[in-house]
C-alpha cells in the first residue's frame, strides 16, 4: 500500500451515480442507493485508517426533495436503517456521528434516531473522537449561507459599525459546519464536474477531485488513491511559494 504523506483533515464526498449504476444493471434506482451504502461503509473505514479527522458525505440535498416520493422515502428509510445497523460499531470505533442540514424538513422518527445516534457517538468530555462522520441531509450551500446571515444579522442588529468591521471569517460560526474545519479535499464521483449547491462558502480553498467511477463502485482503494492524489497537490491559498 502506498504511504500517504499529507493526510487531509477533512475529506468531503458528493456521492453521485447511484441511479446510473442501477440502470446499467437494469434495476430500479433504489438498488443503486442500497449498494451506495456499502461504499459509505468502505470509505468510513478507509478514512479512519488513514487518520482523516472529518469525513463528510452529501447524502441528500434540499433539491433532492423534488425527486419522486417513493425515491425520497427509500432514501430516508436507508438512512434510518444505516443508523440502526452502524451506530453501535461507530461508537465502538470512537467515530462521532453528526447530521447537518435543514433538519426541520425531516420526519420526527428520523430526527429522533439521529439525535440518539449523535448522543451515543458523542465523545466523552475532554476526549477527541477518532474521526467525525458528518452526513449532510436536506442540505444546500445557499440555504446554509442564508440561515447563517440571518443569525448574524440578528446578533448585530443595531450595531452597524461592528457589523461593518467584521472579518469575512465572521460568518463561519453561524454556518451549520461551525467548529468543523473547511474541507481540504472534495471528491465527486460519476464524472460530473460541478458542486451542486454543496458547501459553497466552506470550499473556497478546497482541492477538488472528480472521479469517473459511479458511487457504488467507489471503494477503499479508490479512497486511498484520492488521498494519494491530494498529497501531490500544491496548495498556495492564492499566495506564492
Ligand atoms: C446520488 O446518486 C446519490 C444520492 C442522492 C443519495 C446518496 C445516498 C446513499 C449513498 C445512501 C444513504 C447514505 C448514507 C450516508 C447511509 P444519484 O441518485 O443522483 O445518481 P444518478 O446521478 O446516477 O441519478
């Protein structure tokens, strides 16, 4: 196995291509989503083994609510099942589980399962988790910026000079990702080269990697290859070296 020299602290993935993967096999789209869960498992293992501190996955966007009801329901059921199946082993491994997004749109039963899973995997006071697995559910980047701006505006209401003097980083603590470092590496599978309203603010200096494989085919070795590619990148943050 290739030794990885520069490990990104935060790897994020736009898991794309489940539907096409199923279609190629003459099956329903949901079959691709179910197989995609296996790729999630593989990448969680690979990330934790490599020493990645945050692995975040774009599981369901605000726009995805517009898919056929049966597909939306299947995705929500898969999420419930994945939580039920995996949370004990995540807790045992020391992996903290978090769900971020516009959660007001989720069902009460899913919200309950998420809250219980977050509680069960939360690190003990003063302890660092081995890794944090962040699932973006009902999330969109523009929604995140708007809800953050609203909170910031409320906090600075009546203080125009203070508001004017804020550094650009001031918005960070109002985003749903507050306290989580910006992604170092963003992987998108399936050959599509766009950000699809994901973490628009947080990816200002993220390295992007677009891979042709469909998400259900993206497994451990692909994740390790992505880390190796990241290690070869030269990050300058707009400066010269
Ligand atoms: C994109 O493929 C994938 C999704 C919208 C859902 C991703 C969800 C999972 C992998 C399962 C549940 C997740 C977790 C974290 C347990 P697509 O449907 O857009 O595929 P297409 O572009 O080929 O149509």
